[in-house]
């Protein structure tokens, strides 16, 4: 089961003015599951996206970038699960384009105003006929309060749906933010095998929204890892329908930071939910690296720890074999690291200092912390003022089972 995570209640996912969501069971891969999602946006909405940096990026990612660059006003998003439409070459692009054309015709908008997204098995052709056949049903149940169904419709190996909402006051107007995400395995920046959709009814300029999404992703989805694999389909979208009635927010606005931070809080919660639902996860680990010369070297140390199968399996077993963490710090790639000047903490317990085991540390302390579901690993490098925090999970028997049986 996910680590301290349950599916949101439908009523807790607040409607966002100008956003409607509808789903269908199209049998893209398996029967009796929601696997096609349509999201429609009010005219004049601002839309910004961040995508995978995997060179084998999926056809829908390529098409999304193309459609966004045309600046014709995005009016709809189309998501399918069960097939990633990645590693499919020119045929994959044509199939993705066909789905955009079909939805565009049904909604009476241009196909370039549709953004396609896919998730699932790589190197298989998209069953475009099934996706298109599901569109009328998805359009028929378009509703503003359909966020939970939407969250369920984008799941693959996820155990629970992921979503959250926030409200804040801007210029005396109530602004709503609601977001959903999917992801469980093949999670690592940049970005993770995840899809994320965050919408607000705030009036935000295109430039400000693009600035906000870059800030938010670097504080959230680019700070998580489950297994170190970067997917071909990762996409995070932010949408602002401009219907809240506030004065348009630009990067110079007094309200810019407030909206940016609220959207970032939603992104962080969604990102952490992906790790808590990591395939087979039983522990949620926060890896905090402090006192680095710069963020780059802090990230090296943090990801060396978070990616180590030896460390992740030790956490699953609640085994305080913490020398594995020291080894990971040592091979992280900081050539001039003075190991005698750094310290390692597990929770609040000092484990290592001065190049070795802390005199005050007793294994019973480590064992007690390792049994907890949420665990903090803190590394103090004492080389500067840079700090980085990332989130990861353990490796259990179920991680192997899930990925061994993924296509069956």
C-alpha cells in the first residue's frame, strides 16, 4: 500500500472555473477501466508545459511542443493510458495527430488547439481507433467537478489516485487551484514517468505562468526519484483560465509570489504523492543535503543516496546498515570532499562524523528510526551554504513483481 497516502475525496478536489473534465472506458489496453480523459479549457486560457528530456521522447510530447509553439490558444487536452506511443517513429506522430484531429472535430476547434498525452507501454503502436471511439463518451460527461474521475483515468501502475486543491484571495477574489498527477515507477527527473495537470482560474499572463511552472517543477517534480529511470512521456501542464476576476498577474505584480507559491505547494504535494505511491513502496524518505558549495554538488550526493539499490533495500528491511549511505556519499562525484568535515544524521540522530561512526551513536537508535514509515536522511557537507531536498522511497519485493508483470 502507498506510504501514508490515500485517494482524495471527490468533494475535496474543487472545481476550477473554465475547466471541464470527462472520461471514457475505451479498452486501450485492459477492459473495465477509465483510460481516456478529455479536459476542455475556456477560451483565452494561458497554458504552459514542461516535458521529459529523454531523447526518445514520445510522439505526443513532440506534438504537444509543436502545438504550444503555434500560439493558437489551447482549448483541450487528450490523455490516454495503456499505451505510451513512444518509440513509434513517424507512425506514432501520425496516430497522435489523428487523435487531435478527431477531438478537434468533435469540439469544433483546430487540431492544433489540442494537446495529446499518452502513458503506458513503450514500443507499441497506439490503438488510435479505440481512443477515438472513446471520445464521444468522454465529451458527454464533461463536468467541472470531475477531477477525481480524471485522476483515476490517468493511472497506470498507481495504486491510488492523486489530487489536491487550494484556494487563496487575490485582489479580493477567491482563486482556486486544483491538480492531479499520475506516477508510480520509472520516476526520476528530468522529469519523472509522470503526468501532471494543475489548473487555476486566476488571471495570469503567459510569461508569468511560464515562469511559475519552471519554478514549481524545480521545487517538486524535479526533486523526486523512485528508481532512477527517466521516462519518455513525462509532462506537467499548468493552465490558467483567467475567470477568477483578479487583476492579471505578471512577474512584476505584488500577487505574483503568492500565486507562484500556492501553485508550487500543489506541485510539491502531487510530486510527493507519486513517491509515496512508488511501486511497492513501504518507506518515504526525505534526503536533505546541506552545506554544499552549490546546489549541483548537493544534488549529486542526494541522488547517489536515493538511487542506491543497497540503501533502498536496507530501508525496506529496516536494517540500519548505514555504512551504505557513507559509501554513496563517497562515490557521488565530489572529488575534493573532506569526509572528516561532514556529518550524517538519521532523523535527529548523529550517525557519523569526523570520517567515521559518531561516538554517541548506538545501532538501536538507527533501528528504531528505520522502522518508521517517513524517514529523514540528513547530510551536512560543511563546504558552503547550498542546500537541496529530494524525496524517494525504498525497494521492496513488490517493486520487482510489479515491473516483471507490467505487460501481462
